[in-house]
């Protein structure tokens, strides 16, 4: 149904209903809670972001330090390899020098020992590492035993063993004994206290007289 206002008066507006105070307070608290939560989240985000940035920077620094240490380690390993090569060369040179000088002194010592024994001479002398293989002839078994005693007293040998000794006919009308022995070179390679060392190469030593009147044969 259509109604027409013939009087020309404005229609009265409906009265507005008042909003309860309790509802207004709840809305205010809700908005305040949302704002506080947003602020807390913002602060937390910034802190986490700052910590993440610091952690990334620390990781980057550690990676740089690791690369530097790996380079230093590579250089150290290279130095160690070069040092090992140089040490090996030095050891070889020292070994050759020791064998050269020690061999001459050892040979001189054997020769001087033979000179101090009557009626004994050597026919073969061979060195294998730290041992000597000795072959020779003697006028008697006692001379062989005396030679072994002299070798032990020299201080250059710590173990002397005879491997073979038998009578032969190297010289006519005179019994001789052929012998073979081994002598281990002492690690110290030096005579004990009170014992004379070998006469250096080039020095002279007067042989002992042969009680039987024969010439003394030496190595």
C-alpha cells in the first residue's frame, strides 16, 4: 500500500538505540590486544632478523677463516714433504759418509789385529751390512783363537764366531789351518776404555817378531 503525506511535514526519524558501555569497552580491549600483539610480533621479528643476520655474518667469517686455514695447511704439508725429501737426502749422505770413513777405520783395525797375531794371514775379507766374513790361514788353532781374542778386545766387534777350521797343506812341510769366521760390528764402533784404537791409515806399526824365526804374514 502506498502512503502519501499530504500535510508536508517531515516524517519523524526513528530513535537510535544506545550502544551498551560494556560492548564498547570490549571492543577497545580487543583493539588494544591486537595492537600489542602486532607490536610484540614486530619486535620479535626484528630481533630474529638481527640474530639471523649476525649468524650469517659469523658463518661467512668462519668460511673465510676455514679457507685461509686450509691454504696454510696445504703450505705446511708441502713444507713437510720437502723437509722429508731433504732429510732423506741428508740421511743418505750421512750413511755414505759413515760407511766410507768407518769402513776404512774398520779395515785398518782388522789389519792391525792380524799384525799382532803370529803365523796368521787373511785370504778373504767381505763386509755385509754390520758383519764381516773372514777367511784365512794360521799356523795353529791357537793362533786362530788368539786372533778371535784380539778382535774382541779391539772394541769394534761384539760377536765373533768361527764357522770352519781345518788342517790343510797350503805350505809344504808346515802344517797350516784354514779357517772361516764371522764378526758382527759393534753398534758403538769404538774400543772400550783402556784399549788402543786402530792406527789411522798411513801410520806405521812395528810387527811382533815371530818366535819361530819365520816372517810374520799380515793382511
